[in-house]
């Protein structure tokens, strides 16, 4: 569940400082720069300033055949609004006993109280060893989750999710889950429209279904299994209508039982959970980009009635539709002409909760 949105002041760009440690993975190092760097306000001004620092200025070795030259030392951390710690292949073994090196502890001491802390993959070892994750829910790469929990028993490790959000401390699962987390942060700071624009420009989905558990035993569906992609596309054109499992299964010429099992295998969630998630995302866009009454938003998103819309939005986002609109409507209004309009026209009235939900 997303916490209460806390938009970044528009008077300046939010400074993100990425801490590059020896053994870093270049892919993870680039995620914050790519995602936050593409977030713009309606006038095209960057919403984030992204800088990189190391334990000392100079070359930082990677797990590839090249080093990365970092211009800033750890003093830069004192200027950060958000600090991101990407993965390093050396982090797990380095924290077998849950202790920071003296050099790294001294670097982290520069971070001001109240700074938002973010880890990608095994970067969570740094936050945990520094005590930032004690008593909090956190995640890391599924292959390291057991070792992570054993090393840091005070952390509540959730190995089944793509990321966790505990307000001022956020962690992601392995590798590409850092993209999901950074998009989540943009969405939390500036709303779904900005995050969706970043996702489109990066050619990634704005939100991935399910958690990392779906990647552990079988990374992709077996080739001989039919996909449920056509059914999902069919649903997205009809979110405003009552939807039934039999209708979805018919799109793939499957039985309801086979379709439900296949859908969960491919997405990590049930068809009903996925549809509710898509309806909430459409509701977000309408709340940000239009002044439609709540009853009409409920009809256009398939929730049927404002009471049902409120229940689902509150469950997913942690705030009411009215509070969400109040937070993000002003920013979205300025960019409304550049964003596609709302979805299909309202369908016929139906039950407050769609049958498949």
C-alpha cells in the first residue's frame, strides 16, 4: 500500500545522490539516473537532480571489465534529499556479520536526519548494517533473502515482493526491480501521469504485476503454454464494463480453471486482482487529469459506484480519491493537453463491485 503522497516542493529539483561502492553493477548504477532523470514538470523542467558519489573521488571498480570514475566524495551525501545505494557483488560477503567497514560508516554519517533512503537489490545490506532497517519490512534479491534475514534478524524480510515502501526507507528486490521502485517513487512524489510518462519513455511497464516470487523457480512461462496476453488486452478496452472470468477465458479458448491457473503463473496475481489494479490505475489518471465527479470516475473505471471506488483506491493507495486528487490535480491540470484523454465512455450501470472482483 502506498503511503500518503508527499509531493516534492516545486521550487527546486529534489536532489538524489547515488552511492557507488566497489564491485557495483553498472546496470543498477544507471537505474536512478535513467528513471529520475526522465521525470519532468509540465514545462519540461527536471523534477530531480541526480548526482553520484563514492567513498572517495576517483575510479570505482565494477563487476564488468571497466571502472566508473566518480567525481564526488562522500561529503555529497550531506546535500541529498534522497540517497540511493545500488547493488554490489561484494556486499553480501562483506556483511556476513552485519557490520559496516569504518570507511563506509564514516561516509553514511554525512547523511542528514530525515533523508529518504533507497536500496536496490543487495544495496539493502548497507542500509541494514547501518541499522536503518531494524524493525522494518524490507526486501532484496530472492537469491540473497535467506542470507540477508540470517545476517540481520531485526529486519522483517519479505522475499516475495518487488519493492517495499516504509515511508522514508524503501528497498527493492533484485536487479530490474530497481526500475519498479524508482517508478514507484516518482509516482509517489509527482503522481501517476508523470510516472507513466517516464515509463513510456523508458519502454517499461509503469507497474509490474505480482512479486519476485514468480521469477524464482520458473522465470518465464513454458513455451508450449499459451499466453493470456490477448485476454488482458481485451480487458483494458472494457474496464468500464462488468467483467466475468468466463469472458476472459473465452478470449484464450481455455476453461476458466485453466485460464485462472495460467494467468497467475504469468502475472503472479489472480485475474480479479489484476483487473482491480488496472482499474485503480485508470482512476488515478482520471483523478489527476479531469474534474469528473466521483460517481462518473467510478463508472468509467468499472467500480460502479463512488463507495466502491473509495474502497479500492483507499486499499491500494492509502488515501481517499478526494485526497489523491487534491494532492496531484494541480500539477496534472497544466499537462492535461499533452496526455491522452480518459478511457471509453461509461458503460451501462452494473453492480458496485464487478463480478470478477
